[in-house]
């Protein structure tokens, strides 16, 4: 993190500050036994805040069967923790709203925040994740670091993030490239300064990379991360690929099937409008969820494969910013992996050729980030990506970084036995030598030995026809990878389809 930028943020007098009522709530929560009566009285002293909380708990976001008429009743019906979290979050919403300058696009900011928060709460409710209010507020407050950076840096910050071209997934890349900081870290520092509970600090810090979150906060961070994908879907010009990614992550992270995932998405529009009205925040309009889903499904059903992909994987990598290259490691991006996989899957299902698909995951990367710092983790990612690429040698294949420490490999025209040899050789090659750390915390180990686990699926015409689509292939590869992890890590598992019953 750039110390000069961090200093500018920390000394900026225009940052959002913790309102008096929120300060009192924080004070109460630090007591060994928080008083039911004191919390209710503190909130009721701010009539506007109390009204916002009551309107929200009576909205479609909560779906209570019995109307809640007082803060005391809200505490009884929702619990002390839920009302406390809503009080903190909503009082901070006012502070953020009041501190943003005219040049900052607050409509876009709040639209994304509300889409994410509403989706995250619905996901948490469906998946049985506790702390559902924290999931909602984690989404609502996730980008507070952007407000802080704008207040501290002004126009240069707006100019830097303008390079993202409206694609929020690229905002962090622009921040890192220009200022060597990212809003998620700044937002988490601000939340810690406000003494917010870890259940709110963690989704702010990890909303861009939820799989890197500490284990005890993993569910909250993944709910907010999946909410982010839902928010992206609602504003995407090409929603088809985003919907596919939402389905995949819903299944992978929470075992939510497509039907239930659709119900989460359908609920976003109405609840977002309601909460925006209660909080009096601008959104610039809310998309019609049914229309978005219809357009996304049409695109998913009409995916056309680029000729260059149909013929193989000779498509040029492109340059930074065009979406085909992972900015950190230099290998292919997740988007390019998905495009290549779709092509390979369709070819295999048509009987044109065969293909193999693998996913590798660095064992214990989260522990390294904790012990040595995230810079050391990034160091490892860059080295591992290079080793995977070099391990292929003359073999024609695509190496891509998917997320966190996960890498995908597509091997067109490679048979099962050869694919097993290639992937096992690549896995062993990565772990043959320790990674020398050029960045990390003071006192951390100068080098780290890295191992990887892997899952593999081979596709021929018969096997490919067993899968509904390329997304189902990824889910199966993930299951093979999970089996390798359960077996003790540092190993590979290969999907073997069940024998068809005799006619």
C-alpha cells in the first residue's frame, strides 16, 4: 500500500465521520452485556434513523409476517445484533451521502451498493448464513473506500477510475496502477477507525475477492461477493456471461441451484426501490429484473463461437484492459478461459475433437497471506502462473487465472491419459522449487514452498453430452478438485463418469 496516499487519506478532514448515534451504539456494543433498553433508547433519540430502520424491517427485504411498530419490537423480532447493525449502517449511510462531492457519481455508487446488499441478504437467507443484516450492510458499505479516496485525492482519483470505462471490476486495477492502493483496503481501514465489528469490516475488505477472506468470515464475504455479481448483472450491457457466472458461484459457494438463484435475482428490483426510498439515496433508476433475466438467457442460448476459437486456441492474448489478460499474473483472464472452454466443450459435444479441462488451486495461500502479507501472496501468484505456463512446453493449451489462487487449464485435442500426465507434471513442476519472496512483511520467511491441488475432466463426444453446458463442466472439475483437497491436498483427482446402464 502506498504510504503517501495512505497518509493523505488518514489526515483528510473531509472523510465521512461516525455520527453521534453510531458512536453511542459502538460504545454500547463494547460492554460485556449490551442493554436491550439502552440500545432502543439510543436509536429512538434519532427519530429519522428509527423511522428508516422500521420502514426497512417492514419492507419486502425482510418479509415479516407481522408488522413491526417500534424499535423495541424490532429488537424482539430480529434480535439485538440485527438492529444494532442496521443502526450502525444506516447512520453511516447518511454520513457518506453528506460527505460526497458533486463530481462523484453517487447514483452509480448507491445503485451498486443497494443491488449488492439486497442480493447478499437474500442469498444469506436462502443459504442459511447467519448475520444476514451484516451481509446486507457489507454490500451497502463495500465501496466506502472510493468515497474516502475521492475526498483525499480529488480529480486525479476520478481520472484514474474513469479508465475502467464503467466496469467496476476494473476499478481496483486502475487504483493499483495509479496509486498503488485499492478502495477495499482503504474502506476496511476506515471501518476499523470507526470501530465497526469485524462482521462489517471483512466484507468491505474482501468484497472484490471473497475467497481470500478468513475462514470465520468466509460466508459473509462470499454472500457479498455473489451480491456483487448480481449487481454487475443488473447493469451489464451483455448480461449473458454474467448470469452464467452468477449461477456457477451460487452453486459452488452455497449449493444454490439455478431455480433458487433466479428467485434471488427476481427479488432484487422491488427491494432495491423500497430501500432506496427509505434511505433517500439516489440510484438513477432501477433495472427491471425480469427484462434483465430474459435478455441474459437469450444471450446464453445464442452464444456464437469465434472462428479462431473453433479452429483452436490461436486467438491473440490482446493487451491490458481488453479483458483477455489477468493484470497481476499476465496469463489469460477468467473471461478468456470461459470463452475457450465454451468452444472446446461445443467441439467435443459435436464429436469434432476431444479436450481436457483442469483447475489448479494453490494449497494454503490464505495462510501465506496472513503470515507474510498480501504482497507476498501476489508474489506467489505471479511465480506460480509463470511456472504453469512454462510447464506446458510445446503443448498447446491455455493457462488462465480464475480467482484467488485458482488457475484454469484448457487442453484442446488432448486425450485423457496425456492430459493426466500433463497436469500432474505441471503440478509437480510448480512445487519443485520454493518461491523466493521479494515482498512481504518484515520478519517473514524469505521463501515459501508451494504445492497445488488439481481436478481434471476429459471431454469426448460421449462424456460432453452428459453435461448441460460448459458451466456444468466447471462444477464437475471443482468437485474433483475438492476431492483432491479432502485427500490431503498436494494431489490431483480425475473425474470418471459412471457407466451407462445396459439397454
